[in-house]
């Protein structure tokens, strides 16, 4: 009778080397998904970055050509931004005082917006997209007035802003202002005042 230890399996024996260790089987040639997809991925990766770094337009999407208009807007916005910063020092936990500060600061922003809107840009792109930016600002101004009313009604709630195409309105306004070198025309951050 042959025990289990004495039995030999021809398939196992063929994988053992002369010392009784398993031999590493040689890989068989042929096309594998990795051999096909990896080089394609490398070519696409290199191609994308080559295009992005050397051929893609570096001009901001919101950039307008009328720099006189953007400089004028920045001159209008800068003193308003400074005044808003000074108003932040008056912040108070009283809902009535907060409501008054929000209303007063929003009045300043609305007047700023009216001054900016009084002159339209000369270039076609500016004429096409500045009204959208102004409309975004008008939505934000209304959001601020609505917030002041909630504070006056005794609702101690955080400020919420509208979104356009799932993008917060302040982000849209700030992007346009940044693309056109008008940092003071970005909405106030950090405080609702």
C-alpha cells in the first residue's frame, strides 16, 4: 500500500526543480489588456499635458478687453470695500444692530453697483458678459436684504446665498472680478456686513 507521502503527482513533479522547489513558470507571450491600454494611456496623458501647457488658451474665460472699464470699476469699488471693512468693527450680537449693519452695507453695495452699471464696456465680449455679472450682483444684493429682514424678524440664522447653475453667486462674482483685475469688486468675505 502506498501512503500519501509516497504518491507522486506528475503535474506537481513537472513544476519542481532538481532540488524539490517549485519552478517559476515562464510567462507566455501574447497580447494582454495591460499591454494595450498602458501605452494608450501614456500617449493620452502626455498629449493632454502638452496641449494644456503649450497650446491651450491662457486667457481667462471672463476676461474682457475694455481695461478702461475695469479700471473705472475698481476705482468705484475700492472705497466701498474700505468702508465695509470699517463697518465690520461695529459688529454686534444684537439682531437689530446686525440687521441695520447688513442693510447699511448692502445699500453701499447697491450704490456701487449702480455706479459701475452707469457705463458699459466698449468691447463686444464685455457688452455680452458684464450684464450677467451685474445680474449676479443684484441677486446677491437681494439675498443680503432678505437676510437683514430675517434678522429683524428675530431669526438668528446664518446667511445663505443663491446659486446659479449650482455655483454659489459669490463665487461667480469673485471669478469675474479676479479675471479682470478688479479685486475690490469681489463680494465681501468672512463677514456679512
